C-alpha cells in the first residue's frame, strides 16, 4: 500500500545517477521479483523507448553484447547468484555495467569493478519493492539520454496510484475471496489468461500467487495461445481449472481475444473472474495490475493460514546454488 510513497522517494533521486555513452541496446539481468523489472522495462521501451531491451533471467549473457551494450543487473538483496555471475562475466568481458541493489555482494562487486551502483532502501521483500527498483531504472535511463518514461510521467503515475490504491484494495479483497472459495478450496488450478502485451503482468501475477499464496499457476497469453495451447483443450486431461482473466479495457482486440479464450474454457469450467486494468498508459496499467497482484496474493496467503513473506523453497535453492554453479 505504500507504493506511491516508494515512487515519490525515487523521484527525489531522479537525475542523481546517469550513465555516459551511446548504446545500441540494454540487457537487464535479474531473477524473480527483481527480474520483473526487466520485463516491465522491455514492454515500456517497446512502446516508446529508443533502445531495445533484452531480458536475461539466468546467469547466461547473450553472445552478441559488445561495447555498445549496457548491462543493468538488478537484485534487491544483491546476493542472488545468477545475477552476480552474469554481472561478473559482463565486467570480465569489459562491458558497460550498472547495478541496482539494496546492498549485498552486488554492491561490493560494483564498487570493486568501478561500476555505477544505485542503492535502494533495504528491509523489504524483493517483490514488494518493485517501484523502488523499476523507477530507479527509469530515472537512470531518463537522465542518461535514452528515456523510457519522463520524470513528469513518473510523477503522474505516483498520483494515479495514490488515488487508486483504495480501489485496488477493494478489488484485491474481492479477487482474493474468489481465489480462495472458487480455486483453492475447490482444488482447481489457477489459470491466468490475458492478451499481449500484458503477458509480463500475467507472469507477475503468477509469481505473486506462487510466492505469497504458495499456489501453482498456469499462464495463458493470447493471441499466441490460439496457435498451440487451445488445441490442448480439445481433449483435456485436466478439467479442474479456474480462470483469472486480465484485460486492458481500452484494447478492444485484446478484450475480444480473451472473450474467445473464455468460450473455449467454458467447455471445462464456468469459474472465471475478470480483472479490468485502470490507468491512462502502460506504466500506470502495469503498476495498478501489479498492486492488485501483490495485495490479492498476500490476502489469499493469509486466508490459507500461510505466511505470505516466507519462501522456504527459494531459500533452500539459494543455499544449494553455490554448489550447483561451483561459485565461491
Ligand atoms: O520476490 C522474491 O523474494 C524472489 O522472487 C526474489 O526476488 C528472487 O529470489 C531474487 O532475489 P533478489 O531479488 O534479492 O535478487
């Protein structure tokens, strides 16, 4: 609920950090709640930015990077191994690198290699700090001459989120109740169905339901869904699903596509819930949708008697990761 204040805190530092140079592309590296920053930057940039943004959610950097590439490593904790490995490999290859973290080894590595490090406040769950990471990146790009979002637009989105957060909370309460009674209590698999370019938001929804509510989730995205997944519904093996539809009401083609998906799902289930995004532009719609994803998944986790913050399996994986990657 404090996301508008988080955005405002990054606005106070807008322009403090900048990268000099001319770039052909930006590669954003990050995992989980930090990786979503790359997804959102990619969608926002493809709408109106001047540079292509590539997203890397692993330790493997693309081969094509060169002196005209900018690598942005994002890790809230600063200790995520895949991100650290990619960052180190980028510096070893002599690439331009920038890091965003609340501290951790990534900050140390950045200082050691002389790379720019943007420090954000710590003490939060990575996924809850999305505005801190995303808007720090947007501010950095805007100040460096390859703007994706202007300061004015960022300010407007903070006001929008402030004005809509109570609505987002009541929408989230209704959604959490539906997810609880129609999906989890009935043991139905949650399918998040949406249309391009909202695939990044559907993925964020999945991740939030995975982590905060401890749920398995499937993501279906039109129109690609119409070219493969849809055939799987001809002779379905799994019938127990509930469908969360996410649509942008100003995208009439997107709405029609999701209506078509509903007509196919309806042969299996009539259990569906539609979330209509609010906001004047893509940034505002993504932030509104992300807020609803965070609040509803947290409420659902609590309804299930679980701790939304705890991510035991991620911690287990992180304790094993140094052995898997042979990283000391
Ligand atoms: O939201 C979470 O807690 C996770 O998805 C983390 O973001 C993920 O494990 C990566 O950690 P970090 O964001 O600290 O790099």
